[in-house]
């Protein structure tokens, strides 16, 4: 193992949830550097712009010293190679997640054999949380504050207010 391995944790993070934050904390304890790679998400309609998502992620991971937050577009494997990552962190909440993530890990390994995928499960308090559901609750004027950091919830409420 390298003296200070670099891992990437890619995602859209629209919004970053407490589950994402839990995975980031766990990864930060395992790797010398964790790059939270925020996807441009050209294939999705996001609530937040890329810059807003980057700002949210930076704000909530700020207390952790070994985290970088960077945007990416294109193949995540090329991004990982560019930054010298040897591992890709993926959060897995359920068997359904595992089925999809294991297929993705196989494809990524075929593209970049030296890039290992590490699956982390969130604390049981966060296993039911998904960004999609949090967005939906917020857009329907529900209270999703318990699923995201207070700063993220404030931004979500402001965004939903302007969308109305």
C-alpha cells in the first residue's frame, strides 16, 4: 500500500446528505487524501448548480483536514487517473445498491485495472437517506432537515422558495 493513498468519492451530491458525510468521514480515516469528486451531472436535472453543490460539499467537509473537493466531467476513471487515485469509494445502502455498484466497479476496473473500488456502508441512521428523496421532500415543502447538514438545509429552503 502506498504511504499516503489517494481515494476519490464521486457523486452528484444534489444535495450532499448526512449519509454522504458519514461515508466521507469513514473514507478520510482510511486514506491519506480523499477527493470528493462532484459531477457536472450533464445527464441529470439538478436542484443546485455545480458551483452551489461544490460550495455545499466544501462547507460540510471543512472540518476534515485530508479532503479535497473538485468538479469533474467525463469518465470518473480518467479523473481518478489524473489525480493519482488508487481507490474509488462508493457508498452502499442496500442489496440493490450493491448489485449496481459491483457492476460499475467491474467496468471501472476493466478501464483502469490499478483502481480498486472500496464499498463502505453508512451508519444505520443514514441507510435510508438518498439525495433523490431529500430533494423530493423539499420540493413538496416537506421537512427534510434531519437528512442534511443545517447549512445545506438552509440552502435547499432558499432554492425551493425561489423555484415556487
